[in-house]
């Protein structure tokens, strides 16, 4: 009897050695993507390329005229037209904003963990808001392209101001749990009676009286 039990144990051990148990959900380890640099490398390469194109449009616009001109000798134009210079400058600013958005949103484990605990936001919100405000300011001070500058001023200004309002006031991550007020209205320029700091002081006073 004991010999039969030993033989059964030996057979079970051999089967386990030949066919290891399938991994369960608890034993499955997540794949380590920290060593995968494909997305960061692509992000940096794309951002550098966009920055080079932005520099050509904003800082060296005559370089584009030089490489795209088909005429020779005295037939070459001395510079860009006002419309070409206006469009090149604004497109260059938008390309720079896109490059900044790429660099600022490179995926990583630390940023993804912190983003999960923060208020929801859009990766293009801050760069495009800054670019919109800048292009709106430049368009307001441009007079040699007719009504186009006013149209760009209105459009970019709307996007920029709306984006700025969204950055400052959207979401509820900065709402006080004790008073229910927005903490961002506590300091100057929003020093009002409904500010979080004021309500917190009144809450402490009321709590002290109750004690």
C-alpha cells in the first residue's frame, strides 16, 4: 500500500514537472514598459522637426522664399509679401505650440499616476491657450493685411481667453471640502467675501463659539 502511494506521488511530480501550472491573474506580472523608449524618441524627434519648421517660418522666412523661388537672377523677389509674412509667423507660432504640447505630454509611469489623481485636463490646453493669446496680440498690432488681422484677432482671442478661463476655473480639484468655496478666489485679484480663506476664518470663528 505504501509503495502504491509513493508511486502515485512520483507520477504526480513528474506530471507537474512536465506540465507546469498555468499562471493565474495573481501571478501574471504586468509588462515592464519602462525600457520601451519608442514613444519618447518619436515625441522628441517630432517636436524637434516641428521646432525647426517653426523657426523657418518665424525667424528665417526668407529661407523658405529662397528654396521655393523658381526665378533666377534679378527676377527673384526681395522678400515676402505682407500676407505671406503674416501667415508664416502665425503658422510658426502654432507649430511651436504643438511641439511644446508633445514634449510636455511624454508618457511615463510617474506622470500617469499623478494624472489619475489630478483634475481632468487636455494636453493641448495650456500650449494652445498661450499660442492663441500671442497670435491674438500680434494680429491686433498688424495693419497691413486688411480685415484678416481682425478676424484672426477675434478667433485667436476667443480661444485664448476661453482656454485661460478653463485653466483657472474649470474642475473642482481646488474646492475647499470644509467651506465649499473655490481656493483660487482667495488671493488677489479675487479677494472677496466668498473666498475660501475668508470662509475658512468664519468657519473657525463659528466653531470656536460653538465650543
